[in-house]
C-alpha cells in the first residue's frame, strides 16, 4: 500500500462486512474498463442489486467519502496512478417489460448491459432499442452520457430515469429534465454527484424477426467499419460538419503507435490497446491526434471519453514508433 486511503480502517471494515469478496482495497481498475488500463482505486465496491447500490452510495455520502459509480467502464480513461476515491461497480440487473402500458415500456436497473437489454426487447418482439445492440456500456452510463448510434440515442428513447441525490433523495427525471445534447447530459456537463438508479424506455410492438434483422444489419455495419479489441469506442466527438475519424486519418495518423496503444487502421477514432498499453500511452496518442489535427486543419477535437485521475504527468512507456 503506497498511499493513505480515503476510507478509514473502520469504514473499510463496514463495507467489507456488507459486500464480502465484492469489496477490495487498492484494486486495479484495468479489470473494470473496456480499454483494460487504469491504476488502482482506493477501494472497489461491486454492487449486485439496486438496494446495495443505494446503500453503499448513501453511506459514502454520509461519510463524505469521494466516490464514483461506473457501469462497464467503456467511456472512461483511468490514469495509471489510479483514483483516490471509492469506485462503485454497478451490476444491478433487473429488467421488467410492461406490454400493457401505452406506450409499451421496459424498466431496467442502471447496471443492466445496454446491448443485452436491446436483445431482450428483440426476443419480446419490441422495437426501439435496436441501435443500442452493440453499445457495450450499462444503462446508467448510457443515460449519463446520452449514448447513441445508428441515428438514434438516449434522448429519443428514454421516458424516465430515477436518480439518487445526496440531499434531495430519490428523484424522477424526464427526458426533458436530462437536458440532452450530443453525447452529453445535465449530469455530465455539471459533473453533478448523483447516482442513476434505473431508467424506463419507450418501445413499440413489432416482431422478433424484424427487430433482430435490424439489429443484425447494425452489427454487420459495425463489423465492417470498427475494429475489434480493447478500446474505448469513439475517442473524440465528431466536430460539427465533419468526423473525428476522418480528420485523424487525413492527418496521416492511422496506425500510429505509442507503446502498446495504436490508432486503429480500420477506424481512426478508435484507439486500441494491444494488452500491453498503459493509460499514459493512450493519453499521449490523444494529445498527438489533437495537436496534429489542430495544426493541419485548424479543428479542435473534443474528447467523448472522460479522463479520470491526475493527467499532469502520465507514466511513460519505453517504445514509441
Ligand atoms: C467498442 C465500443 C463501442 C462503443 N460504441 C458506442 C456507440 O455506438 N455509441 C455510444 O454512445 N457510445 C459507444 N461507446 C462508449 C460507451 O459504451 C458508452 O458511452 C456507454 O454508454 C458508457 O457506459 P458505461 O456503463 O461503460 O459507463 P462508464 O464508462 O462506466 O461511465 C461513464 C460515465 O458515466 C457515469 N455513470 C455510469 N453509471 C452511472 C450511474 N449509475 N449513475 C451515475 N453516473 C454513472 C460514470 O461515473 C462516468 O462518469 C462504445 C465503447 C466501446 C468500447
């Protein structure tokens, strides 16, 4: 152990008693991110249902302990030095369809895998979430960041989200309350300390075959245009009137490697980890892409992913080419 924890010994014992093996101190976040990078959090609490999520977060607020909820870690780049906070990994998983409601809805706890939810809707012959089939995040992460694909997004699909607020308790947010913009919400912009507990989505009656056919065509498009491997998906937002991937490619950066990180040869807005990369390698590729695109085309690239931790001096790798 190299640093003091944000948790006292007594607090750690309370969480350990509550969560058993799902509580771990100084646990590497590379195990909980799709890019497979990131140093240790002071503690990781894995919660398996909504009541554990509420209980742990309320307790941490009461202790005034800094914490953050992560779903699948597919939209965050965690620094190699790790995070001096508690990370709550949300694995709540209840899904409930209401086919007698008008409109038909599905309720999902925020830890539900978004793609899995889309596939469940397909099995029920319900349309509306096909676009989410290949989004590898959680419902909570999608609600937070206004996930979207194939011409749709959260703003067009969500009807309600239930939020836990440190002072106001449980609150219901409509789509309008979320103030969605391109890959952004009021929570993401204001960095507000709230926990998304669950969300309800609007669906339409269709047939299983029709919904699955639509999902298959979206998946095929992805297979042809996006690379497999450990990544964070799209690194930058598309600037107005253009595509981040096109600009990075036109800047001649496809295939550029720093350490174990590489700008994909298939899609230049995807930065891949060959499983040896550090978060620092990826961070330096980000800086390279931003400065080169600015120099060559005078366009500013804005990150779609969130940088978590201290980026003043990211660790250096040995190999650059
Ligand atoms: C291969 C690949 C393809 C992708 N394709 C797409 C795509 O097509 N469209 C798209 O929009 N995105 C895409 N992404 C990005 C990512 O999957 C989405 O942004 C997703 O919605 C993030 O969900 P998550 O659970 O991984 O969030 P995380 O990365 O775990 O968290 C992201 C942010 O949300 C916050 N958060 C998460 N859960 C909660 C909660 N319950 N309460 C409060 N805050 C919370 C976190 O604190 C963090 O600030 C892709 C990523 C990859 C790796």
